[in-house]
C-alpha cells in the first residue's frame, strides 16, 4: 500500500528515546513494510541494505528488535499488519459495493424495456441524444468569402464591400468574453450588413450637387449694380416721340430768351 495513517503524537511518544540514525531507520523500515505488505528479510545485512543504511547495521538491529518481531517468514510488525489488513478489507468492501451497484444498474435497464401489444419494446435508450451546440470566435485569419460578398453587394450596393467587411472583422475579433462567441457567423454578417447606415459621403455628395444647381456664385459689387440697372431698364419704358419733341422745343425756346 502506498498510503498509511501517521499519528505524530503517538509516534513521538514511542520514539523519543531513539537516536537520529535509529529514528531514520525506523521510518524507513515502516515505509518498506507498508509498501511491500509482507515481512522484512530475516537477514540483518539484507534489511539494512534495503533501507539504505548498510553502514549502520547496529542501529537497524536495535530498531528491529524493539519494534518488530522475527518469525519464520521474516521480521513483522503487528500494528502495521493490522493497518494493512484494514486497508485490504476496505478495498474488498468497495469492490463488492461496486459490483452490487453495477448489477442494480443492469437490472434497472432491463426493467425499462416494456412490451406493447405489437411486441415492440420501448426503451429509454432509443431516445435521441441532442448535443448542445457550441459557438466559436471569428478566426483572426478569416477572409471574405464569395457568399458573404454576394450578399452584401446584392442587399446593400450603396456600401463599400471591403470597408464593411474590415470593420466587421476588426469589431468581432477584438470583442472580449462570451459576447464574441457566435453559433452562426454568416447570420451575424447578414445582420451587420442590414444594419449599416448610409455612408456619410453619399449625403455630402448629394448636398454638393444641390448647391451647384440651386445656389448662384457670389457676385462682386460692380456685377450686382450692373444687374440691377439692367433689371430696371427692362421694367421701365422710355418717353414717347411726342414728349421728346416737346422737350426739344422747350430747350430751343429757353436758348432764344437768353
């Protein structure tokens, strides 16, 4: 056995009188005894060599005589034999309990089969086992596929395909935690494309076109005065010929008087 209980207080009370070498010998003798689960060799030299203390046979012999008993089969330790026997009993009991549990499970499975009128047994083992699907993260080396590109160009021709994919990939690769795990990345891409707003450049272009067609360019002061005079001339008609003749007679009469 590779494990045995060690009571420090009990050990100290029985070994306080031992020298350091004798204490080491006792501990090594116990370890060898529990590990092999059989009596130690009756030869003193063989035992000392077994525990690595062949140069201290006298100390090993003192410990053997005090804590072990020499029999026909070799040196034995009564207390260690009880521990080994108890350990083996627990193993045997656990083995019996395991066999009994296996037998009960076997009997339980056999009673789950119930005959019907058509003599076809129905068992629980026939029920399909559904495995829970597990999501994944978007690979860092993921590239735009034809299926993804076709969906974007068909659904949103107003978008820049490469820029849209780059922003999608950068966002989900950098997404930390379980939020970056998805079951269906194609469906995630479709939702991303649908939810993209109209690019701002489109609005700017439209506004610029409207401005060019509806707003005149800035005019200088001279151009503005000239246009106003031309507009006034178009709206005002000149004097009639009769009025012009009278105005000429008046100018001649004025000259004669002077």
